[in-house]
C-alpha cells in the first residue's frame, strides 16, 4: 500500500516538476518576477509534492541524527532544499528530491536484479522436509531434522538436507550444485547433496548432517554474506562521504553568512543571493552519485558472476582479481579430471594380482580421495568392513588401517619410507600406489588420471589476462608432475609436496604479488585460506570447501577464472569512469556557482541539480552496463 502510494506520488511529482520547469523556462525566473503567482500557486503545489516524495527521507534523516550519524548525503540534500524554499526557489527544491528519489529507484532496481540473479542459482532453500518414520510421513521444518532421521524426497522435489540413500533408485539433477548437466543416478548407500533435485522415483534418505551444516545452507551463507566483505574502494567512498559531508555543510554555511555580513547585511536580496549560492553548492557537492553507483557496480558484478556459476564471497575479491599476478593450481582434480583408472597391478613374487587389489580396496574403503574411487571401482559391497579398524588418512601420503589386526599401508613412497618398509622405487609416468601389509612390501598399482580438455586453454588464457605466472603444486611424484605440467602449459611446477609444503610454497610465491590458489577442496583447505584468493572447484560436496574458499566455481571449469578476471577489470573501469565523471562535473559546477554575477547565476540551482542528480542517474546507468555486457557475451 505504502509502496504503491510512494510510487504514484513519485510519478505525479516528476510530471509536476517537469511542467513547473517548463513554466519556469517560459516565464523566466518567477521568484524574481510575478511574486503572487509564485506564492499562491507554485509554492503550495511544490510544497505538497515535495512533502509527498520526501517524507521518508526526513524520517530516515531524523533517525540517523538520533543515532548521532549526522550529515550523510540525504541530510545534505534536505538542508539544501530547505534553503531553496527559504529563498523562494520552490521548483528547484522539489526537483532535487524528485530526482534524488528517481535515482534511488534505478539503483534499487539494479541491485534487486542482481540479487535475484544471485538468488536464482541459490533458489534452493527448502521450506519443508517430509520425515518418514515407520512408513508414516510427517512434514516438518528443515531445522527440526536431526542427524539419522529418515526423510522422503519424491519426484520433482529438492533434497533438503545432505544424506545417504536408504531405499530407492533414482536420478538426480545436480546442476544447481555442481553445474554438471548430466543427471546422476543414485541407489542405496549413495551419498547425496542437498540442493539436488530428484527427477526419478521416490527416495528414502537418512540425514547425515543437520540443516545448517548442509551444502545448501553453506552456499546460501556464502552468498548472503557477500556484501559484508566490502571492497576497499567501497569502504573508501563510505569513509570519504563521512568526512566530506560535514566539511561541505560547514563551507555552505560560511558561504551563506560571511559575504552578506561583509557586503551589506541589511539588504535581503544580498542574503537571498548568497543563500542560493550556498544551497546550490550543497546540492552539487552531494556525493550521491558515488555513494550509490560504486557499491552498485560491485553488486552487479557479483550477480553476473553467479549467473556464470561462480560464487564470490565479497566485493573485496573482485578488486583482488584485477591485481592477480600468480595463479597456483593443485594438480589432482583441478588440472586433471581426478577420475583415476587402474592401469596395471604389479605384485611381488608370492602375491597374486587379485590379492594385491583386494588389499588395496580394503585400504581405501573409507577414503574419499579420487584415488580411492579408482581402486574401489564401485565395489564396496564385496568387502567386509568389520575386518577394518583404526583407519587413518595421512594427507599427501596415503592411508593406514588395521586389516585383520595387522597394519595395511597404501600410498606413495613417502608413506612406505616413513613406516620403514623396504621397497624398490618404481620409475613410471603414472601415479604409483605402493602396498605394504604386515610390515612387508607386496607390490604396486599404477593409476592414471587425464588432464581436463579445458585446462590447457584456460591456462593459456590466464596469461592473456595479465597473469604473470601459473604454477602447479602436487603431492604426486616428479615424473607424473612433469608430464602433466608440460601438457597443461604451466610455467612452473613442484612435486612431492605434503599439504603443508604446498601452503609454505604458496606463501613464498605470494610474498610480493597477489596470488590465487585453485584447488578441488580435497585436503587443500590450508592453501585455500592462506592465498589472497582461495578458489575451490568441483569439491562442493566436501565439508571444508565452502568454508575455506573465497570463490567457489560450481561447474568445475578452470576457464571461469578468466571470466571473473575480465568482469572484475570491467567493474574497475566503470568505477573509475564514475568517480572521474562525477568529480569533474561537480568541481566544474561548483566553481561556476562560486563565481559572483555570472549571467546564469539565477539558474545555478538547475546546474547544481544536474551535477547532483543527473550525474547520479548517469553513473547508475553506467554501472548497469556491467550486467548488459555479460548478457551479450553469452
Ligand atoms: P595432489 O597434490 O595431486 O592433489 P594429494 O595431496 O591429494 O595430491 O595426494 C598426494 C599423494 O598422496 C597422491 O599422489 C598419492 O600418492 C598419495 N595419496 C593421497 N591420498 C591417498 C589415498 N587415499 N590412497 C593412496 N594414496 C594416496
Ligand atoms: Mg588434492
């Protein structure tokens, strides 16, 4: 109701302002001429519409003053309009508030649009969960579901909470979470992520997480908090406005009072002249254009990025992307597909291939590493997990577990060396998994991963987008690292690194240049948090990924980083354009307004209005271009 009322008042007020403006132009400056018309007709009309469109600005201002936040850009405009009324410039006063509100509306529209595009990919928040206990269905709020509860997801419904399938077979549309467009088929015991949509038959799922810890909630948090991580230029504008506004108001007061006192304090026309100068000075100096358009640019860019399936934690990272000098990449799952396949099984004498592979499968039973998926090859059912105890995953080395009460080791050469196992190091262009059981080396398994088709092009484009160095880090062996590094076209690589070594290397690289780390989220958390920009991809399912990254690439494509670099640079350009344009116009008009006795002196308020509201609208439109640009590109 209030919204509609405000909207209609604003439209009427705009029309009235334009009509009055035309009258003003045709009949000259009414405030000096036909005084009766001015006072009996124009004053009441202007005042009425002025109050209609500005009452909420007054309320806002009073609230701020009560909270001791004096003098923001709104207060400044209002003081200027009151001064304009005082000297009989009614239409001008009306115009200031009308155009101010029009500018705000445009800004709101743009921000809402971006917010919607961020929300649309995150339009995932489930409102209800259908619990399923003893064949009885009961609809509850997502927050009321505990770990271990069973719930049912029917065809077309979105999975509300992360869980594991207990009953049913179906297909899931995972595109909103992983960007993967091919549906994923699921059956009993498969883990599924919240946010995916069941497009087949009903599934009974056991909750493995609470709602607030589920994938969807975490993604929503990331995006919803985006605006709290402000870019430096945004913070600068806010700070700038805080210092700048009171200075400008004091200056205006001085301009209004001192010259008349010196020239002739008993002549009301001298007073009205200088009050007019002061009021226009106030209107011109309003920082609205920047206060509105700069944060808006960032917001639009965040929105556009999320349309491209890139979630960014805040505008500060948009700035960092423009300065990006180094990109450090993890190998497995980032440059490569992370879909290993076993290429050979090589037992020592006295052990069979089947035995070696079976041991390896037991070892990897609990691991979530891409290597484990290759070894297990979807064959968990044939294993008896009761034979396993004390499972340990040793980051960057492999796994250690008690199998039938003896120690089983699977991993790289580091793992065996550190457990004092004697073995022969194998020289191979593949990833090697050494297997040792009961303190004896039993053989090795070769596994192979492939480079993603998109990696080469993406890495070549990093260079084109101004990145100086692309560096690959891996825990894998030197041979394989070299092959992949050459194939992918990185400038430098380091192999045999433990996760902590990776972080140290990263710190070294980062010392004097903005550095991004891109990983798949599997044991990369320390590097993700250490880097200037931590980018994770594909690993959305893993717990720590979203928490420790600044940027999440949902569809696993390294090229998205290029898109974001380009978007960030465009954003920077627009922000600079707006700052320079706004300041140039304002300073120009400000100088005009302070020169006494110009022929345009009585119209100076209109120049002021252009310098303020006109510039704001132009800047806001300029920022909106950021959204248009991306649309054209796709
Ligand atoms: P990357 O740096 O390529 O992402 P990781 O740091 O994840 O690799 O792992 C480094 C190395 O540690 C792997 O190449 C492998 O040799 C060993 N490794 C890690 N996890 C496992 C596992 N679950 N099973 C066997 N080996 C593993
Ligand atoms: Mg890894």
